[in-house]
C-alpha cells in the first residue's frame, strides 16, 4: 500500500494495466468453521489454512511486483482509529446482525483488536437461556468468504459500488467496504451504496463477481443465484447517471446450479483486448439461458432485446474476442472438471498477462496453443520479468484456495487500471 497518497479510483477495462488492487489475506476466519456449518458459510468443504496461505502468498507476491496492493484489514484498522467512524460502523453491524447488546463492549476495544473481531468473528456471550439453547457459537459470524474481495464491492469508472450481497453471512463485508470507501482516507472517487439505497427492496442483490467492465461504455453482468434482475435494474439506473451518450449493458443469465456457476466470472473472463476465456457449454453452445442487450442513450434505457450470445453482441459493438475454451476443446468432461475448479476465472495484470491456477492443465494447454507462455508464479517472484514478457499466464499452486469456490479474479478487486 502506498503511504500518504490517495489512490484515484478508475476502472474502465477488464484488461488494462493493473495499478492498484484490494485484497484480503485469509486468516483465522477461514478455520473458524466446522463441517456442520460449512454450507451456511457457502463452502462445500473446510480449508487447511496453512496451505491456503502458502498458495495465497504466491498471488500476493505476484501482485506486489506489478501493482499497489491494499489490504482490507490494514484499511479497516485505520478507519477504526477514528471514533466517529468506529461507532457508525459498529452500530450498523450490530443492528444488521441483531447483536446490539455488544455495541458498548465492541466500542471499548482498540482498533487492532476490533479489526480481528469484525473479520474473525465474535463468540457469543451466553448469559441467557435463549442464547444457551440457540446452539450457536458466534454473535457475529466469521467472514469466511472475505478473501474473495471481488464480491462486496466493485469499481466502475471512478465509482465504488457497494454491493448488496445475496447471503446474510456476507453482509458485513459490504458494510466494511462502505466504511473504507466513505472514510475519505484512502481513495478518491464516488461511492454508490446499493445496500443503503435498496433497503426497502429485498429482491435487489448483486455481487462483484457478476460485474465485468468491458469498456467505459459497456458493462457485462451475470444474472443468477447472486445477482438478481432487480439488482441489475438498480445498477443500470446508476450506470445511466454517469456521463452522456450511448452505453450498453449485456446481461447473461446463469444456471442456478451447480454452485460453480455462482458468478459470471466463473464462466467468462477477459484475457486480452481480443481474447476471452469461456466455458463453452454455456457461452458458445445453444443453451436455454438468455443473453440480453440493454441500450442506453443519454441516461435512458432505449431498447432491451434478446441476442445470440456475449461474443456476438460484443463483436457488433467493436470488440471482437477470440474465445479460448476452459478445459480445452476435446473433452466435455475436462471442461466440466476444470470449470468447477475456477478454470475460467482469470485475473489480467495487463493485456495478455493473466493469472490462473496450475491445476487446470487442459486449460493451460489451450492457452499455450494460443501463444500464452505458461510461467510458474515461483519463477515470476524470483526472477522472471513480467513487464518485458509477451502474452503469458502465471500459474499459482492451487489445492486449497479453489476449494473455497473461486480463482484469481475472485480474490482481487481492482481499484485502478490504465488502458494501454
């Protein structure tokens, strides 16, 4: 993190050079979970924290070679050093999570201790029969999913969108992100809080994994289990307010199952200005899931129509993407297996320079065929020069992290990109 200088928010591309990024280093919250509570925590399994951290260290080291890296816990602690910001956040969290009896105790904690509690969880103080019979350990649940920083907020242009999460176990993530962005301590830009603005409409929900900023006038949004049509309508209204002229929102419907289709970026991500990683059965084949093109002119939606797919409509808008198939072209089983382990979930550090998991070998072979040099993260960290490289895919070890349900894009939230 760069000290004493605010970062100006600006994201108008999925592949522009990554200059600043927000991450959360996985901590004790990941292990504050039992198999009995894994499903509620949105996990299909429990993770080994030491292995997950070793894998995450590779991602972090690669990011630090190319970008300013901001860590959620560091920013949150600095916010909590300001009493009025501390009280405002604690009250919002405790009211939302029905734990108002803990407000005074939490206010007493120093910023460093409170940061740990708000992320790792607050054990229940059992002093009533009601609490005793709840069979619940936490008054404030651990934020098991917070290392997926992509979801609770998203930067679109110079706007920080605070997302209204689909599941209650992740709501505090959005409240913390709102406090960080609104504090005016770290970033320069506007804040749009969908959580605050949509309290009267429980149908509104959206998560950053479903939001791709393709160009300054084009948003690509997934409509599935985590982002509702009402959430997209809200986002379109906010998108309409900024600037003038024509804009486009492309909506891709997603299946409700399996859970690996949780967000659009699990089936479609940008690799370069002219290449995309796609899960072929959903993006390229005929399917019952619609692609919808919403056209906006000078702040008003002028047309909504069904189109023949993401690649087709983007081509008509001047973005001709070569699809590279997750899992390779030859075997449907390989495609399905590797998509399950985030094989379509790529983070671009710059055009044609991306990060992926090493385990998805058929996907990497397909990238190699299309001119991407496959480089281990360990080599990049020790000596390899990203800046002078041509198209490349940097591979992270990934046995534990993918089991949380996401890949490199899920674990990173770009704050600033420059378009080369």
